[in-house]
C-alpha cells in the first residue's frame, strides 16, 4: 500500500503532472476547488495515470487543502512515485 503526498493546483488549463513540490508530487487539475470537485478529479486522474480502479485510491487527509495525503492499494510507495513521476 502506497501513501503519497500531493500538492494540487486547481483551476488549471489542463490536468497534468508538473513535477515535485518539496516531498509532494505536484498536479495541476482543471477542476475547481469547490464542493470536492478537485478531490474527485484528482482520484480520476490518478486512476487513469496508474491504470487502476478509482476504488483503490483513498483521500486520507487534505479534503479542503492543496496538500493531500493519498493511499493507493496494491502499489508500494516506490512503485507509485516512479509511475507518477516517470522516473
């Protein structure tokens, strides 16, 4: 099980990974930060990038913050970070 940190920038022109922000992976999302839309978009984006089901992705902390802590079932932290940062 991977637990990864993300720094989310809502209201971007497109959904994309933009590198790292400290220890977090920085992601720009098109969705606004209203009524959980950015959180839903983040789960969908991660599921698409990792080619896994959204049900395997859980938001642990950061429901109303740009700093998110996400648990991803079935991957190690190293695998998750490597797949997402393409390193």
